[in-house]
């Protein structure tokens, strides 16, 4: 047997590799087999997201461990387009056959750029089938590409060459002195605009023709635009019709466009990204009349064709012109009549790529195994399901159809006075529930729920689930209330679609069922359960049952917390709102034994960052806590629990500013001591906090400005300098949406290009912007972030996060995995009073005096010149002692110091009130 080279990447033990490979294949087959039992999509926890931001290491890692990471941290948080409930965008569902074909292609590792090989013959076979499908001549040619966006670009480039000749490839489009103009529908895909941009014509050379009431390109308007451009001395050269518009699935009048193009000698291109494959369905194909007259057709096998991503295709009527637009002779591409260099022309002669994957194989397998007839039936069925959804919508008075259902896309909305907001909330709630995943679009200024039915796995059950959930969630969003029967229906659906077998690891142990008479479980206990790998799903189910008989809001409030801990924020806040409507005052389990201090806290609705988490600070103490929830519609009631001290626990936010103002007025002459007064909490916004701490001795808090999206877009487009909005402005900068927390959508922007990309992914209208400070320590290149609390002005350390990445969250900083990091944190905590606290005493004193809160959290670092670098000051940072003692034995004593100081603060306030 030949010895394995030490430098090979092949396995040293092929049998072990084979076993692991079978395990990986089995896991993916199980995943596809049991899709209906999984949520469509679920939010990715921040600790998982940041686990993928670690630097490359030099170590070798076991394949099995890498696979385990994939199963735990990748598979559960994919987009979900394989799921039958995914209807958000036009994404195909893929097939098991396609998955296996992709594996074969990967094993073969063929480069289909050229040369004489069977894989290219497979691609030519699929091209032949495609010619037949669209009734193109044998002289036509085609090419696999990444997707229709690339295919549209290739179509523009071929049309350019057809008009200006091959010389344009050398001389450029500016030498002809003609202004070339293209045309497409106002509803066309953005890739047509991008194609004109990339090809060098500029997006202004593309005329966006208005659409009619059926969302088809207005032919009369198109003809008028062509005529007027010719009169102005311009040269119309390209018209792109659409089969299946991205918004509503409309089909342009291809026959009329073909007539116009033939009459005016204009290139006729069809963007049929998903709709072109309707030619496989005999009942739909007649509606594509005229597509056979196109000069080029762009489409994706990975959409309606159900081929795994990616498998785009461009079909061109004039094969010779196609080749002349891209063929590029080179010595290393020399052709022969025999040997490996035979088989000319090669695929690289018809597109920009020399390196090309074997996309054709999974497409060939799909067509071979399933057949054109069955694929056509799948396409027809998705359109039938769309009509079923249309009928459901038309039968519901609360729902409204917003566009004709041409193919398989349905756009509708929930009727409401504030319809755009309500429907936006519904879509997010649907996505986060895991029940169904539609998207949104805007039609005539109205925000629509958009359901694109593409997946071959989708049935009427999935359609009905989407409609039923929309109706139920619409009531929440429209009236901010929810009937318990709908709660039970939706929550049972959600909780029982959480993965629960070995292929999809859950949290592990279950908790014993609570009795119906139990009081509030509370945030502290529930979070401790979640941290200790306790599966909260059975508890969620039990809480639903309890809520049917509970007269108050305890079960709903605990259910809200469970949902937040499971990542379902939207439904969680709905449950919380219902709980507050039922009951304003709650007593979480804090005090044990004798009660010596009675604390009343004012809180508002919101997630885990919306209020000071007092339960963690008071666990197992002699302080009894009562929480009263207030909203704009529910002010402080007349009868309140007897108490010694009042604590305002509401966080600063735009939403809470009116509430803080009302509370400030209500407690102006409160008969008991008040801690954390609302007028001081109101000063903690990022832009006001930096003003408050400006020039504070020993403090560096970068100037933070609040900027409208429109202004940032001007900076991104280089129409306005960064210094116009940020006095110390220079890239890199830090940006985050207003009212975001815990690093959500926080990013470092290095240049205007990165700013453009960031804004494209954000829908927010306002952002905070500040300069980026590189606070890594020079000796080891690591970043360190400290969480400090000031209690009556005295600083206490809560934790130290040490990371290779500038954006540190304690859970993803690798503290659990690194004994060295924990050792440093332990030393820091032990020496804190005599080192860090003493070094920055003047800074802490200034912060305390200027902010004026009895209890304040600070997230900070240190600058290179030794100043206290402030990232954020907040009264609602989570401070707890739930980290495992066996891993962090040094934390418990430190946290006890904080809890003792907090109690002492309450005691001091109580005694002052008595005096």
C-alpha cells in the first residue's frame, strides 16, 4: 500500500472519514425529512453570531467537532428557504437529489472553464434542453452563471457588442459618440440597473417605464419613450421585459415588446429569473407568448426549478455573437483538435469566468430524475396555492388583496388605521414566531405582506397557517391586545416547532411543571434556568394552560420572559402587554425570611434591556420587591403597595421619554425617598451623555451625534463630508440605530463604500455616529471592556470582557473557554479598589456628579493615554451572579459586594426617609 504523504489533505484514516461522512449525510437527510417539525426561521443569538468573528488560528480541528459546530450554530439559524413555510423571497427549496448531485460535483472538483471533459458535455446537454424549452434555434448558445443578476449583465454586454461591433471591447463605448439607451419596467429587478452601471453606460441611460394596473410595463409609454429618445439623437439598443416581477409576479406583454424590438431593431432581453421556467407548465406557458422571440433570456434553475443554489442561466439566440462578445485568446487557452485542449469552443468563451463550478450536474440530475413534466406540475401547484391564498384573503373582511395574483406571488395586508406600521409588525412577528416567513413590499405607498410560493414542499396547510397567524397577530399589532385562545393557538404552534431531537440540540433538562397556584416565577429564576441548560419549552406550554385560569397576569408575564429567552421578542412583548393590561403590580420572588426593606419599582413595557433588572440585585435578600408597570395609557394607580423606597427603573429611550416626563411630574412630592429620578435618566441618550461628560477630567467619551438617514446617505454618496456631521469625524466611525442595545446592528465603518453597504441593509431612519477609538492593548493586541456600576457614587466591577474583536460581549469573548482570560479577570476584581478604581477615581467622581443617579452602569475601556473610555452609560445594564461557580469561583464574592452595596443604598435611603 502506498504511504500517505504528510503534506496531503486527504484523511489518514479513510474508514473513520467514511463513517463521519455518512453521519454528516444522515444529518442533512434527517433535516430535510423533518422540516415540518422545525421553525421556518429563528433569530441567531448574539453569542452565536460573534462566535464566527474569531481570528484564524493555526491549529488543526477535528472534522467531527467542526460538524458539531455546524449542527449547533449554523443549521438552526439558516434563512429557512428549504422550509414549506418560507414565502419571504423567491428562493427555491432545493431537493435531496440536488443535494446529492452537489456532493458528487464537489468530489469531482471539475473546472468547467474549458478543455475536453464530460462535465462540459453535461452542461451542453442542459443547454440543448433549454433551447428546446424556449423554442430557440440550434445556433443558440447558453451558459451557466451564478444567477440572473449576472445573466442580465451578460445580456447587456452582448447587446452592446451586437450594436457597436467587436471593436467596442477594445475601444470602449465612448468612441462611438452615440448615447445608448435601454428600457425596462419600473417594477423590474434592480439587477437591470446594476447591469447598465457595470457595463459602463450608467444607470441614467436606463429608462424606467411605468406600469399599468396589472403591474405590466406600459407598452404605449415604452413606445413613446423610444420615439422621443430617437428624436433627441439617442440610440435605443436594449429592452428588458420581465416574466415574474419581484414585487407581485407580473408578466410583461412579451409579444408586444417583441414586435416593438423587431420594428425598431432593438435587442429584446427577458429577465425571467423565476418566471421563465413556467414554460415547463402547460397551463401557464401560453401566458409567456413572445418569449420565444427574445434575443436573450436570463433565468435561474435554483428558483422554480428547485435546483440547489446557485444555478443561473443565460440563453442567447445568436451563438456566434455571444462568443464574439467574450472570447479572449491567450497562450494558456490555446485549443487543439486532440488531447485535453480539444472541444472548442469552451464555456469560458461565452462569459467572464475562467473558473467555473459544475453547476450543470445538479441541474442535469434534477431534470433527469424528476422530469420536465413533474417539475411543471410543481410550478403549476405553487400558482394553485397562490389562488387558494387569494380566496382566503378575499373571504376575510380584515384582509385586503393589494395586487392581482398573476403567478405565485400574493400581496395583501391587514386592514387597520395605521396599516403600514401594523403590517410591518405582523411580518416581523410571523418571521420570529417560526410559523411562516413572508416579506414586505410597497405598492402605491401601501406596505404589503408579500408571500412568494416557490417551494415544492408547501401545501394548503402552510398557506392556512400563514393566513390564520396573520389574522391573530394583526389583532395584536392593531389593538395591542390579544385573546387567550389566540395566544394558546399560536404559542402551542411556536413552542412545539422548536427542535427537540439529537440532530437539533436544545437546552437539555426540563423543569418540573409549576402548580396553578404558584406566584410569579420571575426573570432571575427563569434566566438562571436558561443559563443552566434547562429546556423552557415544556414550561412555556404549561404557562399557556395556567393563563386560561389565572385571573391576573402572572402566567402571561412569565410566558413573556420565556419567549424572550427563546428569542421570540415580538410575541413576548405581546404577552407582556396583555399581562400588564390584566395586572399592573407584580411581586417577583426576591426576599427570603424576614423582610427589612420594602422596595417599590416603577417599570415600563419592553424587553430585557428596558428596565433596571432589580431581581438579580435583590435575589435571596431581605428586600421585598414590588414592581408596578406603567404605560402612556396606564398611569400610576391610586392604591400602591406600602413601601420604604421608590426606585425608577425605566430605561432612557425615545419611546420612554414621554413616560419619564409623566412619572417625573407624578412623583414630584413623593412621600418616600426616590432613587434614580426620571429627569436624570432622561439624560442618558448617547448624544446627550457625551455632552454631559464633555471635558470631564480623566474621561474620553467620543462625540456622538444623532443623524438622519438622509444625511448619512449624502455622506455615503460623497455629496457631504463626514466632518459636516461629526466634529472629530474621520473614518473609521462607529454607527448604530437609535434605541438599539446589546450591539444590535452596531458596526465599524471604514469608508464611504462600507457606509453604503451598511445603509442598504438597514431600514432605520435615525442613527448614532461617533469616531472609532482603537482601545486594544499594545502588548498583546487584545481589547478589554469593563462593566462598572456606580452605587451612591462608588465604583464596583461586574465583569471584564477580553477579546480579539473590538465589539465585546461578555458571552462571546471566550471567557468560559480561556483560563488565562479568567485569571486576568479574577486579578482585576481582587485588585480593583486599589488599582483601576483608584486610577480613575477622578473620572468616576465626575461621572457621578454630572449624571446624578444613585445607581448607574458604565461600559468602558481605557485609551492608550490612560483615560477612561466610555462606551455607554445606562441605568439598566444587566448585573447578575448566574455564571457557573465551578468556572467562575471568584465572581460570587465580587457580586456579593455589589448586592450588599445596593442593599446598603436602599437602607440609607429608607433611614433618611424615616428621619
